[in-house]
């Protein structure tokens, strides 16, 4: 089932017209990165332009920062039998006229998300990277800061909310030093235990 699902997602073109109308005027290229054996789920926003071009999730400075937060190397991060990366949208959503990333189109999650997550029966830890993933998984309207600040309650359920690792969030990290001082030192050993 999962191989067929991966192939179906990779062939998806439901957003072709939407992406052609963006400032980047690109074609869909779903970045599908999961296998049923994965024990860790990274639920993120959507691939960026560099990931879109490479066909590899987090193939950019955000990925380097996320791996540093997790305390893992590239080989571990990209081992699909250990780590599944299932974004809210599998394709790069494009840029708006000002050059900013557009949000993940909801049609992607509505079409694929439940089936993709059902294909990951061994997941023991979930990292929710950014507001879109946090809202989908946790519900409610709490912002990223409030959700990440409540990390201990979520971590008790195996769910770790994280801000997006984009350079744009460097100011957020400066304003919230507890993230690196408290959350990350707790995340890393919990992640190692699940991966081992």
C-alpha cells in the first residue's frame, strides 16, 4: 500500500494551475519522503524552492538548523526507514509577488494527509515544525509561541512542537531562549531513544 501511495502522491498534479499562477510560475514536484518502518515523523509546512529543485526535503539552511536542533547527522535524518518527513503540502507552494513563500495549499493535506499518516504505523515520536502542522495535529488556534511553550505537555504524548527552523525565525529564537536551553536538551535524548 505505501509504495503505491508514494507513487500516487509523487504523480499528483492537482495544484498545477495554482502553481503556474504564482510569481515563481513553477510546476508541481511532490517531495515524498516516508516508508512504513519510520519511527519518527517530522510534520512540516511544505518544501522550499531548494527542496523543490533537489527533490529532497529540508535541502537548505533550514534543514541544517533542524538537524542541529535534533542532534542528528544527514544520514540519520534522511533514512526513510527511521524518519518520515510528511509536510502539510508535498510541493513547494510558490512565491507571492513580494518574493515570500506562499502557505501550503489546504487541498494537499485534504487529499493525502490521512492516508500518508495511516501508512506510518510504527511512529513513536512526532515533531510538529511550524504553525500549519501544529494546528492540523493539535487543533485550536494557539500561536506557535504558545504551542511550543507548552512543549512538556505535548512531549508527554510523544509530540514535540517546534518553530520553523527558517532564518526568518532567528529573532524568535533570541526572544525565547528557553527553546534552546530547555526544550532541545530534552528533545535530543528522547529522539535518540526512539531512533535506537
